[in-house]
């Protein structure tokens, strides 16, 4: 009898364990590329001469654990950590620290609970910049892309990976709306105000206002060959007497048409606003201002596991400043690329990226610290050519 009970207990333990899973996955993405800037408004002394690099572009390792709780419920943890396979450190090509490769869960970390209808997720999570099927050019395919750098540049947004976040995500049972989400978070030590005299979040000292918050949503809608996406984000910072104290709002809208299973064309537009609570006049990185822009992305299946990728984007002049519209503060950008898949996990690519800044603009290929210049000169044209490989494991 005792042996039977022991056997049953062992089987029960094995069964419970079988309902849990732990996975290790990730991506290695690296290229041999060139970087240069030409035509700076300040003259050739402000340009960056062409250099050849071996450059990482958003490699990562992911640890995930999931438990089936029965009755359709599940819970788990997800920890995505950025790694640099080019130099083994946490710095990018410009020698600046990449916050997304600094420590465990540096790219994304969350605990979650839910079912196939909805999940509640807590932690540091991706928001604003994610574009899914609307932009099948960037780090997943070509290591980087110019259009996303226009979207996130200009007056900026509070966060593209928000700390201290509560997020509700629609699951597969929501059909065409799967992947939609709403979120809110609290400005913490990793936020843009963390080093300001009136730092917000958990770093704030006694008798200080710690009520800095941000919130947003993503609405996904996919039906057949059509994809629609809406992103909105706002943030409000407590007033600080000096330093940066910004309220922000941002919205982007996009749609795509899949003209076959592996080819599509998409359009996106965005608008962002920064309100300076200190009353400072406009000086580029401070002061109230607005930016906007639009772009188009194409992915075309050439057959034989070859894909062609193209994108073009335009950032308009900054407006809404204390000086009105800032002349020649916009930019245009494009990326062209070709990928060859050798398996579902491995492909090689070649890509060319260029950002053409107007004389008062300084947009850069800064995503993932991929640039070789921490800041480019106003008016400079940024040019990059890459031959790379990506392996997903």
C-alpha cells in the first residue's frame, strides 16, 4: 500500500512538472558594416569619416518559464537580456553605454498571469516602437532600419521600453484584436528624469513628489490581408525647478496590405508633442516642441527564400516651439535590403541605410547603439552599408 502511494505521489509530481516549461532562446545578429556622415552644416570638420566595423545589432538571450495552471489559466516569467557579440561589453559602436545590454532583463522582463483571452503583465516591457507586420525591415531582418529612427527621434517619447509597468494584453481568443494592449507605469530610476534634481519614481527623496506616470495603448486589428495598428502614449512629470521636466504625448497610425502570404506594403504616420514644464525656450533637446512624419515600407518575396525590403520615411520640421516652426529641422530616410534564408532560423542579408538631415536636423541611426557617432552634426547625411547574418535559436 505504501509503495502504491509513493508511486502515485511520484507520478503526480511528474505530471505537475510536465505542465511547466522552461526555455532558453535568443538571437545573434551581427554584420560587417561601414558608417560615415557627410555634409554637416558646420563643415567637414564635423563629419565622421568612413569606418568599417564588426557591429552587433540587437542580439539577445531570453529565459522564459511558463506553467499551465489548469482551466485555461497560465502564469510565468519572461526575461530578455541584450548581449553584444561584437565586443562582449555593454557599449555600442560609439563607445556609449547601451542600457539594453546592461544587466539581466535589460531588454524586457515581466511576470504574467492570464489565459488565452487576456494576460496581466508586470515589469519592464516594450511599447511605442513595436510595429510588427507594418515594418518587416528592422532588426528582425536587416539588423536596423532608418524609418524607426525618424519615428523615435525629433522631440522623442518618454519610453520605448517602460519600467515599473502594468500591462493588459489581448490573447489569441480575441481574434482580429489579438496583441492589443493597454498599459500604465511609474517613472523609475531608469526613466528620462532619473538624474534630474527632482528625480521621479522610487528614487525620489523624502517630501518629494513621486507621482510621475506614463500610460498608453496599442490597438491591433488583423483581418485576412489587412493589418491596422494604432499606438498612443502620454507621460506626465512632476515639476522640477531645473533640469528637464517634460509632459509628452505621442500617436502613430499605420495600415498594411498583404498582397500574398509573404509580401506586403504598409503606410505609417506619427505625431509627437513635448511640453517643457520649466518654461525654457527651445534649444533642440529642451523646450516645448512638436514633430510629425510618415513613411512607407515594402517587403516582397522574390522566391527561392529571397526577400527584398525597402522603406522610405520623412520627418517634418519641428513646430510648436517658442520660436515657432524651426526651419530646415526635418529629414528623410530610406533603407534597402535583400535577405536569403537558409532555414527558419538563419538568414544572411545586405542592406543600405541613409538619413538625409536638413541643415538644422541631426537624426541618427541610434537604435540599439548601432551608430558609430554618439551625435552627428546638424545637416549631416548618415550613410551605412552592411553585410550581416542573423541566427535565431
